[in-house]
């Protein structure tokens, strides 16, 4: 009797039903299985211990002889002979729906707020789908955060990737929560949502985020994914992908404008290095894997706008620079992928300035395309350029004053010192609960420039001086 030949799909389902008992070895969160059928990269793994507890994992390496999988819940209490493994033949997926807004989930997308799992409208692959570069729409419209240091000097554009480079102990969590509460698109009524993913955060930080959104009434438009510090570190590698899967559904299928905040990407990269070390991979800079750049690009490039679709994804990744070193591999590679950066300055934080956004190393490369007449205000481009130039000179004057003393400075240099003081304490500095309109931010910028003589303002036009500099011209 001839042997029945199965089709590719039937054979695939038959292979996925196979179960393997026994492991070759266990190392940290990784399990090693020998003599399996052909298994795909990032395929979902079901692992059952001797007590019958099911744990999920993901294939990290696959060869003819050995398959390596990472277990999200950790490998505690797994034994070599009694562990059973099944390769499902499909990638890790997430059931997504608009009902996920206003809810709190763990790093794998399971609800942890006491409510039932939201009814899924669709099942999506957490690894996402690559966007054809030709299909991308160029980012144009700005997002108002209510924070002058961002709106005025480093404007966030819809569809942009704009990371925040911070340091240990600096108020990046406060700024992230404030942006999530206040961010909006001006103009007509738009569906705006925030997807917030926190990786490796402590319990008090997680509590801060949830309370912050609940107390301000903004939690209904926020989906919060929390991978806590005492959760398995391997979970942090999946958390941003899970969050971005929901963001893609809301943006590209529901037409919403989604702001994705990822904190802390340094914790994500540390988990990536940990897994790379266990797998015995050849390390690159600072012990990080050589594919750190492409791995980060997988995450950052899942933002943007697609032609013909009304929604958008804007990313604000937050990372703490080890030893405040901006040349460290994590901020260095992030800067190559993203369109600018907002850099925190420890000295400003020590003087009580919030947010401590450094004026010179911070920039938004797409800012020029989203500000000006018809978008923010016609004087915005020249005003921001003039503020940047004047503040740059302030740094030089302060360096000179540290050598010769402030009393030896020229009268003009002393005016620049006064400008710098106002710019930092009034323009940049604001309360974490204060939300400024774009007009308030720009008016504060002109108020700062009034500390300088009009003949020093070379980057604004005569018409702008007449309109905004006001009666103080020439004084």
C-alpha cells in the first residue's frame, strides 16, 4: 500500500505536536535540546516541568544537532531527565484589542491589574512585520508635550524616534510619566493613545507610574506593560516587542496616533548581554553582542507612519547611560538609529532644575519639518535657533568667569550670564505637574531674549523683533 504523502501544512502541524522528554543541559534561563525536528528561529516553546507546570519560551538558536531556547519564567526546578518540551511551530503572539487601553500587563502581555484578560480582536506576532521604506510617510506634525525644553528646543514630531539619555538617579521616570500624561496632537480631534513599557524597574517605580496615571485621569488612554526587577531578566527582551505589537495594531489598524515610551533600554541591553554570554557568543564592545545595533534597530524602526494609513507610532526610548558616558555602546548605537536625542545634565539636576535637559547636546533632527507657520508659530524656527546660539555663548562666558571671576566680565558678558540664568530657571525649569502651551513656551523664549540687546540677536528677522521683542528693542 503506498505511503500517504502529507502536504506542507499537515506535516508542519504533525511536527509541532511532537513532544521531547529530557534536556541536554540547562544554563541560566536557557535550555538545550538535542535531536529535534527542524525548528525555526524565535519559535514559541512550551516547557513542562516534573510537577506539570507549563512555562513558555522562545527559540534563540537552531542547528542540526542542538536547539537553544530561553524560558521566560526562568529554569528553576527544571530537571534534565523529566522536563518535557514542545515546539509549537509558530512565533510568540499577543492577543490585541482596544480594550487593552487602561489596563496593566506584565512583560509578556498578561494582565496584572486584577481584571480579566481583555477579549482579543486579533492575534499578532510580537516580532512585528518590517515596513517597506518606500511605504513610509515622512514625519511632519508635532506632538505637544507641555514641556518647554522639548516643545521649544527639541520638538517631538509624530512618527519620530527621539530617545532620552539620562543617568542613574536623574528624574527620567518623572519626565516619562509627565510626557505620557500631557502628550497630545493639537488641532482637530484625534484618537491619541500611550503605550508605556517599563523593563527591569523596581516595585516602587512601577507603583509610581500606575498611581501617576490613575491620579491624573489619563490611565484610560494608557496601556502599561511592567517587567519588574525581580521578574526573570529574559522577559525584558520580549517586553518592548509585546508593547510595540499593541501599538502597531492601534496605529495601523485602528487609525490611532500612539506614543510609545520604553524605559529603561539599558536594562534591556543588559539582558541581551547576559543571554549572549551564556550562549558563549564572541563579545563586542563592553561585552555586548555584536548584533546589538541590529537588535536595537528592530525595536526602534517599528515606529513611523505608513502611506495611506491614518495612524502613527512615535517612540520615546529612555536609557540610563552607565557612568553618564554618552559614548557608551548603548547611547552611541541608539544615536545612530534614532532622529536626535534629549540629554540630561547632572549638574543642572544638582541645582534643582527639572527637567535637567542639556541645551547643547540635545537635538531633534526632524524638528525643522514640524514647526513654523501653520504648525506651531511662524517665529518658532528662528527663535529656537537664537536661543541655542545665545545659550552656547553663555557656556563660553561661564568658562571664562571660572578663570577670571565674574566681576571681571564685560557688561555684555554679564547680560549673557543673566540670560543663561533666566533660560535655565524659567524656560527649562518647570514643575512636573505644569503643562505649558506652545504659545507660553515661545513667549518665555522671547522673555529670555529680552535680557540681551537687540543687536545681539542675529538669527531672528527684523519683523520678528518688532512683533515679539517688543518695547525693549534697543534698550
